[in-house]
C-alpha cells in the first residue's frame, strides 16, 4: 500500500502562513513553529508552495535558483529544520517544483539572451518570427496576450505560457532533463517526500509548434481567460510526451517512494486520468469544481465522473492559492460554509489524497483586499477577482495582524473576525476547526473499513450516496431536505456536518440541505 493511501494533505502558502522575523512575509522558521497545528488537525502531508530564490513576479512561480531558499523565507538550514520537525511530528513534506518555466532572471535565461550560441539558448523555446514579423504561432499566455515575447537583440521570439518573466523551458532538450534530475535529487536528499508539479500538463509541446485551432469566436474585448478558452489547446498542453518525464523522475534514486502530484489543469477527465500509473504521476490535482457557478447536480456528477475515471488517482481539492475560497464561491456565509464542508466530507471519503488549503479548516471566506493593496501581478487581468483574497495571512490569534507577523503584512487586507482565528476555534469545541479535526479523524479511523469496492448508489440529483467498503457517505448539496434510500442493513452514524445526535438507521434517512454524513454498516 502506498504511504499516502489514507493520508490527508494541507497546502501551505508559505508567504502568508507564519512570519518569524517581523518582515511581514511568512518564512520557514514561522512555518516550523506552527507545525503543531497541522499535527493536531491530523494532517499527514504538507505541501509548501515555491520558496526558491525568485524575483516574485508570480510570487515564487518564477524561480531563479532551483536549489536555494529565497532569503525572504530563510535559508537551507531553515528548510532542513522544517523538514526535521515535520518528520518528527509524522508529517511528510511535499515541495512545489516549477519545471515548465524559469524566471527570466534565472542564469540560464540570462545566458540564453546574452549569447544565442550558448547551450542555454537551447534550454528555452526561441523561434524566428512568422513571415509577417509577428509571433511564431497563435498560442496565448494564460495571463493574457500572446505566449511569445520578442528578444530585441536577436529578433527571435521566446515562448512563455505565463508571464514574459516566466520563459518556458524546452523539455525536448535532454540537457533540461538532466538539470532537473539533479534538482529533484537535491531535494530528495534533503528529505523531501514528494513533489507537487506546477503546470504538469504543459512541459512538452508539440514539436512543430503548430497553431492551436480556434473553437469559438472571441467576444469583443475578451478577458485573458475568455481568449484562452476560445482555443483548443491541442498543441501547447496535454502532450503525451510529458509522461516520459514523470516516468523518468519516478526512477530517480530515492524517488520510488516519493509522491508525484501533478497540477494537470485540463478539464478532460480521461486525459487527466491518463497521467496516472503508466503515465508516471501518482496523483493529479482535481480542479473539477473550480471557477464554476454553484450547481449541486453538476458538482456531484463531476466528482463522481472523476472518481470513476481514476478511483485512487486524484488529489482532491476545492481550494488553493489560485481560487476564491470555497465558502465565498459557494454562496457565502453559513450556506457557503455548509456546502463547502458537505463537499469536503464526500471528497474525504474517496480513495486518493484530499488536500486542505490553509484556512479552509477555519472555514475562511475570501478576505477583502482593497484595490490600492492588490499584490498579485496578474490578479485583475487573468482572474476576475484576483488571487489576493485567498492569499491573505493566516489568522492565528486576536493580536495585531492575527498573530501572523509583528510587522506589516506583505498583503494588506481587512482584519479577520476574532472567531475566525485558530486560537478561538481551538478553544471552542463547536467550531468549524473541531469539526474538521473530527472529519479527518473519521477518515483515518475508518480507513480499513473503506477498503473495497467504490460504488455510487442511486440518489436524487444533487445528492451523493457513496459506498466505499462498508462506509456509507452521503452528501446533500441541494437546498431542500431529501430522503435517501439506504442499502440493506443497519447503519451507524460516524460523522455529521451538523453534529446531530443521530440514531442508527435502516432503509432511509432524511438528509437536511447542504449537509453530509458518514455511516458504517453495523
Ligand atoms: C499554477 C500556480 O498554482 C499558479 O499560482 C501560477 O501562477 C502558475 N501555475 C504559473 O506557474
């Protein structure tokens, strides 16, 4: 059995987790001092977002040195102490690796610009202009505009699927593969237990770089997202060849037992599922409910479809540092919180590896960031609300800035309410935090009973009824109470998002709106 089989993961956005030195930026020493919170919660795997030296054009997803620590976050000694403490507490460490692109400040790219005949030029995708002098093809950047920027010195263009400050590496070049073997090896030796692979579906491009077919007309004045979605990304994303890279990584010394979790952001179930197993990845992050309006029926169907396509292949998430927080997306207030917890209860019963994003255990909604305080460089261009509202500092206690820093936080936002903090919720056994701890404990406690067939039983639209071994999970995402028909037998309650004092049941159950429960066969 893989070590992550029954595990629960937690994403730490390091910049906003805990600051130890008062510079307003979260760091490794701060994170280490707060690991007890994660251990108490029942977490097994901590995913840390990029902490490498970086000009921070995309807050760390623009790496200028893959084997260092940005001074804002500490140094390699701080990283080692973090890993040591995490391991002492029984937590595994998954680091975020960014192989699709480097920073334009990376020495490889600087060399590539300075000397077009250098080997480093071949690390990137430089091409002559199209006959009209424009970009070599019609590919677009996720963050807006063409995926090509002209290098004035040589007249060639280089490819970047994100910012111009994030030039894409050419993974067809064996030298790039060799460089990354060493980078992964470096972190494995320092104790990393796995990697979250940024934009794992984009590393390999079609060798001829053909135009992507356009599948719908562009609306007038399109947002970057609308423009991107108007194309079938047949040639820039989702190429089979990426799988060779992950298979290769899996065979690196020490990597066999490491978990490889791909950020495979393609809304195609079959294609996503193909990355697992022979595809080389252990898990793909699930994005099925992101950036979609609330729709109880569609959400249940989506989770079912993905789970059936690869029963233990998804890293289930509904929150991250890129998305509005779930309670906000799902209607806000108590309703949004109840819906988010009901969905998480369902995901937490599935095989695969569910991930919480920092603050999700507190049921945080998006924080308010006023326009003059926006930090995300691509915020308002590529994302309707920007990504700052989900990236604000973690509220630990009722002191200034939620106990995140003794200085001024790097991202200014409206203060959190006292009852939103870790400290207040730890004191209150009726808090969302305690519910989450209970939910995670339930996943662990029932691990053996969940083994066996995963079966989605008939249920009304917007309702999930899931049998995993002898564990029955039900989630009603609908706005009305429903009657759920149970399989034969007596069922004993194990967890209820509403903390009801529930009796054993047989034949059917009345399930309130926006709620979920877990039962086991008696
Ligand atoms: C996905 C990361 O989660 C996001 O924050 C980043 O902007 C892009 N990849 C580009 O690296």
